[in-house]
C-alpha cells in the first residue's frame, strides 16, 4: 500500500474554509478532556449518598467508579482507530454526544443497575472522544512552540482533572445533589458538539481497519485483572474465582500482544515504542496514575470517615493540589526547551515519591494542615513536572498517520494504570485490614498506610524510568 492510498483528499468544504480560531479550538478540546477526566473522580465524594439512595452494597459501590474507568480505558485503543477510519472530528462529536446522553440518563437513574449501565455508556462515549482530542491538537497546532504549549495545557487538564473532579463533586453534592455531578455534563457536552461541528477542522483521513480481536482481548484482559485484584481484596488470593480471573486476564493480554504483532492495522503499532523517550513516557503514563488514584481514593475516605470532613470540605481539601498542577503546566512550555524532559521528570517523580512516603505516617489523629496539605502540595507539584512533559514527548514527534493510535495508547495507559493500580492497592489495603490493629479507625488507617507504601514503590519505579530520558529533547 502506497503513501498516496493511505491519505484521503481533504473534503472541499474543509480545504477551502478559512482556518478556525485556534484559541477557540483549544478551548473546545480542553473542555472535553477535562469533562472526560474529572468524571473518573467527580462521583467519589458522593458515594455515601449514592449508596444510601440507590441501595448499593459495600462491594458493589466501587463499581460506580470502576465501571467508567474500566470501559473508558479498555476501549480507548479502539476509539483511536475508529477516529482514523471514520474521521477524527466525527468520532469526537459522536463520542461526546454519547457521553452527554449517558450523563443525563445517569442523573435520572432510579436504581443501582441503571446508574452502573449509564456509567458504562459514559465510558464508551469517552473512549470514542478521548483519542481524537490529542489528534485534533496535533493537526490544528502545526507550529512547534504552539503545539508544545497546547500539549502542556492538555496534560494539565489530564492531571488536575482528577483533583478538580473531587472539588466539583463536593460542591455539587453538598449544595444540590449527587445527580448534579452528572447533569452538569449535559450543557457542556451539547456546546462541544455544536461548536466542534462549526469551528474544528477535520484532519485528512487514512485508510484503516478496526482491530476487533485486539480490542476484544485487550479490554477483557484488563477487565479480568481488575476484577481479580478487586475480588482478592475481600476473598483472598486462594479463592478459585480470584485465581481464575487472574489467569484469564494474563492469557487474554498475552493473546492481545500476539495479535498486535501480526495484524496489519494494530490498535497499538509497535513502532510507537521504538523511540526511547516515547517508550519511557508511555511507561510513566501508566505508573503515575497508580499513585495518584490511590491518594485520591484513600484520602477521600480518610477525610470523611476518619477526620469527619463533609463532602464540600473534602472537595476543597484537594484544591491546593489542583492549583499546583495547573500553575506548573503554564511553566512547562518554558522549562521543557531549556532543561529537557529528564530533569523535569526526575524532579517530579522524586517529589511524588516524597509525598506518598509522607502519607505513610498517617494516624487517626493526623490533621489536614499538619499531615495532609504538605503531601498534597508535593504530589501536585510533582505531577505537574512529571506528567506535563510526557504528552509533549509522545505527541510532538509522532507521525501524523499514527496520531490517533498514539493518543489512544497514551490515554489507555493513563486510564488502565489508574484503574488497575487502584484495584491492586485496594488489595493491599484489604490484606492489611484483615488483622485488626486496634480500633476500627486504627485498622482502617493502617490499611491506608500499607497502600501508600505500595504506591511509594510505584513512584520510585517511575523515577527509575525517568532516568532513561535523554538529557535534551530533539528539536
């Protein structure tokens, strides 16, 4: 197949139209990305009220969070390839529309089953829209400096969206209802759909095939692993279902890798990992969210169940960290050309490790200002330095034909890392709390510190990966 057959001619209305206002295009894309990311945590602080109103069991409640992240992460690769096949703008619009409609249905849900179904549908819409956000940035911002700035802002939205979701969820739950955390997506989603159709140019398409066997084995493989670790938290590793799910997950992922090496149009082209910095950036995009999600999940429980914070107070408790992430993103376009990715990534992962290690000292008497604010600030600054260069490293030099697949792989590793990492750390928490170590509150905190210890190991590995970056980025 020749290069000419891979590229389709631009449609006349796209080719002859004046260039769209780049700031508006970036605002549309960033708003969509923020909406998709914060929905992974916006329901977190509302879980007690959701459980009370819809009758969730203690075990089933976690699926309010996991159903969205698992489907989002599992189908992202397929969504990236769908953008290549059907057009990135069209896929972006369709995915946003599905996400918006599912948000409305979730807000109207009158049972636990309907809410979980709506969260699954949200994940499907997010998986369609997500990869096209990065592809549209790379096709819109062709000048190097503008592209670095846009990618840094995109990374900031991706990193700070988890914390912003907790803040927004606290505000809406306390002032209105947990349902408002879903309803708020509707006006923003409709605006994105309408504005995208009018102002966002559609990049040239390339011929591609949907790798359905790869999507099937990859999604089920990750899902089986997440289920195995979640099940092990309550039933142990000797349980037959736990071991069977673990074995099935590993076998499916092995089949996925085999398929990707043989299929003509793989969901993850292996050439994406041929460049050293890009491969290391992908690894760290998988490891970093593991530690971040553990902090969000366990500190939310600590603040509400141990420290007695209300939902609104819990949301505001994460505000300083979100501010740090956003402010760092504004500096990345200046810092990255001067220092290169390696010093920034090393500094960021070191700060994240320090923050998680600090959290291992928590006790039932720990206060917010004395024991929580410091680690949050370290994690915020560290994540801003560690994550923002990664999007630039991955997307700034990727070939245009691979932009959809590269964006899908990036966001897949981020979402799967967060989902699988949380399942693993919940397993560590469950193992540590099986043997009481004092009062129920003391046992719970002991489990949290064990999970933070495991998270510190993850960030330390991320630091070692950052050592492999080149000293200077390529032009």
